[in-house]
C-alpha cells in the first residue's frame, strides 16, 4: 500500500483538481468567499473555521505555483510516505500545514495558500532527520535550492514583486525540523530540544484563535464582536488600536462611528462617518 503513496497522490490530486475548478469562467475571484476552493478568510477562521488552516494548502494562484509545489510534494512527500507509512506521513503533512498557516496569520495578519508550507516542512523534516539517520540524506543541490529560493522569496514579497507567504514557509520548515528532532533525535537532548521547539511552534500557530493585538484585522474582528454584545466602549478601544495600525481603513472608521453614536458621542461619530465616506463613498449604503 505504501508503494502506491495514497496520501501523496490524494493531496496532489486535490490541489490539481481545485486549481482546474478555480479556472472555470464562473469560479469567481473573491478569495474571502472561496470556501469551496478550501480558502477561508481571517474572520471565518476567527469565528471557528479552524479547518481553514489545513484546507489552505489546496488552492494555488497560478500554474507555476501549482507545478512547483506538486513537484516537491511528489519528490519529498512520496519518499517520506514510503518510509514513514501513510498514517505517519499524513500526520506530518497535517502538522506542517497547520504550523504554516498559523505562522502566516499570527505574524503577518493574512492567510496564505498553496502546498509550499508543507513542502518546506517536508524539507525541514528530511534535513533534520539526516542529522541522525544516514538513510535520510538530501542531495546538496536540493538543500541549496530550498535555501536560495526561500531567501529570494523574502525581498520578492517585501518589494511587492509577488505576494509570497514567507512566514508559511518558515512555519512549515521549523515544524518539520522540530518533529524530526523530537521523534528521532540522538542523544536525548535533541529530543528534548525538539519537543520544546514543537511546543513553541504550535503555541505561535494557535495564537490567532486567542490573542493577536498586533494585527489590525484581529482588532477589527474583536471590536465588532464586542460591539454586537453592546460593549461599545471596549469596541471603540479596539477600533482605535486598529486605526493606529491602519489609519485609512474605512470600515473600521465606520464601525467606530456607529459605536460612538451608540454611546452618545455624536461629534466623534460624525467625524468618523465623514472620514469613512471620504475614503469609500459607498460605505454604509
């Protein structure tokens, strides 16, 4: 059964199939509502759609993005599934996918898409496992490629050349390294260190479900939640902190204006409504 690599095949087929469906004329282009493609927006995840961490690996934004990720999934994932077994490989893939999504949301305040987080996770596992097991050796060219490509992706994203989920790469990579060290490290201090690193990785990855005060989208989401509960003063505080991070977000201004209005501060409410309408004349309609 392992020789058939069913998990690797299923992941690749799902990603390829979803990409084909996403190219259909009636597929739509609104990623925030593309749940059927596996992509869930930040607010949906914060409202409890935790599985969006895992399904985010399936959608891809272009043919090259898909082909590159499928190649490394098959090259590294197929080999790891053969060695670890399908159940062990599925656990590794799921753990690295969760860490990749969690890092991107926790540290960048946005969702990533694609299999590259898993790809870097498999690379990290392979690389760390090779420290303890000669059967898990990677060709130097593969190591160089992953390192160079990962470094090139950083300025490409920062300069706006292309959007790349670098923190997803990093989260998957560190998770793969930590899993290999905690399971297979020798001497025991490697296992202890790997276990501690793994706990840290998943603490960071789960932060978006609990506390993310450096993220304007999270502050907006929490502000709206409190506003619905009629805790308007607390909502105003969160909206104000969100605006300190992103001063020109019209929806935050509009919602804070509503909260000001509900507590009777009509002067501040009018100022927020005016600024929101200036930024987006369709807001509030």
